[in-house]
C-alpha cells in the first residue's frame, strides 16, 4: 500500500507539472498577441535575452490564437470607430433634416449642422448633470467624449487651437454617453484637471487608432503568416556536372 508521504509527493508533483503546463499555454497565447502587436519585436527581444532554444514556443496553436485575437481586436476597434462616427453624424443629420428648408445652400447646411451638433451635445450635458446630481460648483466630464476635445495650450501631441474631433464620439448613443460609468464630476475651480483628462484621452485615442490602422493591421497579418511558416526542410541541389548548389530552404 502506498504511504501517505509518497501519495502526497506524487500528487504535489502532478499539480506542479499541471501548473507549469497551464503557464506554458498562457505564455504561448500572450506571446502570440505580443508578437503580433509589436510586429515581431518582442520575439527578437525574447531570443536576445534567453536565446532561441529557451524562447521556443511550446503551444503553436495557442500562439497563433494569440496572434489572431490581437488582429481581431484591431478590426473591432476600427469598426467601432466607424460605427460611432456614423451614428453621431446620423443623429446630427436627422435634426438638420427637420429644420432645413428645400432651398438651403451648402454653406447654410454646414452651419446648421454645426449648430445642431452643439444643441444635441448641450442637451446631453444637461441630462448628464441631472443624472449625477451635479451642482453649480461642478463640471461634468464625459470620459468617452461626446464629440471631441476642447483647445488646450500644450501636451505630448502639441498645442491645439481648435476643438479636436474624437475618433470615438459617443454623441449618437445616449445610453453610452450618459452612462453613470462614463460621467465624472470635476470641481469648477479646478479647470486644469479637466484639460488634462481631455489631453490624456486624446493621446490614448490617437495611439489606439494609429495602432489599429488598416495598413498596420494588414502588415501584422502578413508578418504573422511569415512567422508561422516553419522553414526547416532542406533540399540539396546537385549540378549535372558533379558540382554543388547551396541548400534550398522551403517552408514545411
């Protein structure tokens, strides 16, 4: 009969090995996502730090899943931006259609559209103030902005002299814009904090939209395909006269 000590030792070893396997699997998935996002730079970093043998990916399937999950997120981000902008424009267009006359000029229509957008945004701000019981001493900040960001004197992306339009406007989705989790109260006597929050949001938006651009997404897809083609089949080519050509490497 197996002793208690041997039984516990054997099960502890199995649990440890299982945890290592789970860690390897999770590491493979994360490595795939990181390599996809960085376009292979993290792979070179791992090889430089630990060497190619120690950096070998154990679960290739999960590695590929990580790569394409990252690509999927990029596509969702790009599609989400397009949807938010389209819905915001539709909201403005519907108000313009109600107020415009048949003989309106293009210039007048553009002016009416700007006015309509401002009216919609102001109404949503008033609704947000009522929702979170803002007082006259408070400013209501939308974490995900309604339309864009106000002018600011400086920052990492430089100064802005006019309103910066957001690639993720929430104007077209009232339930999203005025959700309590998207609203923040800021004391009116601390305007610098409000400006800094808009600056940070603008920087984050630009980083996300540039990283998920169609050109970079296509490039990442191509690099994923290249990394996943294992080049380890060697064919020796001999010349008819007994000479020799270097080995030709073909994808497996």
